[in-house]
């Protein structure tokens, strides 16, 4: 048989096998909740990279001052709401998972998130040598923002489309480079801030694979049964709140080895910008974000996270009718 005929037959067989490929299932890798959260996450105590008016405390300080702990089987992450004019910034916490991940399904069940003028809360992931290994901001916003903003950051050369996102979600920039990143603004007021807290929160899910990065939000009363049962299947969740993909970015080249982060900072490069602070300046009478945060500790009594769980799932190797083929060329 001639070489061309052999290659044609091999190609046909591989195409047949691909046609019978089954969707890979997700299996649980890690669960972080009130049984282990503070054993699996590390407190960050360095200077805030976003130049916030914040003092990130150590685990010992957070524990003794009740800025972090457990409340009714939930993880509590709060901020100082008693000190007037704290000299080094308002005390808060930033925690990163000790484990890092490349790809996976990340599901956070959150009952309450920080709110209010001056706040900048976020649930996000990032890799080493920022921005080269990428950053995925799943929950993020500032001040009295009413809806979530989902953003990717990485080094130059990565451009994303938002095909596959909800029609109400808007891609504000497709260039993922640097501080601005590629960002999708959302429209559901139950997904962020006071609207989120008023319904007892809900679930955010982020699927990160070579083919794209997608985020879904489910209000408390609409969490899919497969998430509740611990057998999540994103193919049945409908249109993603935000979907990043397209041919303009090799995701595996720009996103890798991410730690999971929760934090609450104040003011800084986003919340403290004069143009962004303007609406809060009108409602609070404070000329600057830092003036307000320093002088009004009681305003931050609701600036806390209540986390039921964070679960990480990985995708099993794809099988073709129960067979995992080995390469035919060494």
C-alpha cells in the first residue's frame, strides 16, 4: 500500500475517533470552606500593588482583631470599621490560595460581599511575574458600582472577543495587555454589591480551558442542581455571563499557574480616581476617597465577605468510547 493511502486511512480513523469523543467530565480537586480555609490560604502583608489606602494584616493580627474567622460555618473576611484616621491605611485582609492552578472550573458560593463608597473588593486569580502569566478578575468593582466587571490582564499579544456572552454584557476592550486589560461589563444588579447581598448572594463559576475563559453568575434561588450536587456540567448552564475567546490569544501561552485571591482594598488606582470618585463625592461630601475612608470607619461595617465555599474542579482526560489512544509516531 502506498504511503499516501496509509496516511489517508490513518486520517480517516482519527476523524472517526474524534467524532465519538465524549465531553470530559469535571471532578473535584479542592474544597475550601470553614473546615480548612485558613489552613489553605496565605495572608498577604505587603504594600498594595494598586496603591490603595489599605493596611493588609497578618493572620495573627486578623485573628486577634476579628478581621478574619468563621461565622455560622461561613468564612468571614472583613475590614477595620472602628479606627478613625488610621495612619497606614484602613486594615483589611488579602488571602491567596497556597495551591496554584492551570485550567479548571472554579466555583465560589458567596453569601455577602463588601459594599460602599471607597471599597474595592475582588475575587480573582493570578500567576507569577505579573502580567506575564495572566490575571482573571471574576468579581470586581468599586464604590457604589451596581454590576460586576469581569476582566483579564496579561502581557502584550493577547486579544479576546466576547462571542458567547450574554447579549446584555458589553466588551469594553479586547486588548488584554497590562493594567487596563480586556473587560466585560455586566448588567445584572443581583450579581454585585448591594443587589447581590439583598438576595443572600449566589454562585460565581469560572471555566478556564485552552479554548476560552467563561464566567457564569447564578442568584441564590437559581443555582443549578448539578452545582449543588457536586457534579457541575457547564454545558447545561446556558449562555455565559462573560465569555473570552477567539483566535487572537493563545490562552495557554498567556494564562498559567494561578493562585486564587480574595481581597478588599480602598481607593487606589481605580476607586480613588477623581472621575470615578465623583458620584461618591456628591453623596458623601468628601473631596477625596482617602479622606472619606480615613474619617468614617463605621461606613465600612458592611465591607465584608461571607464565603460558603470555593470549589475547584479539574477536567478528566478525554476518552474515545472508553479508549485512550497512544501516539502512532514516536
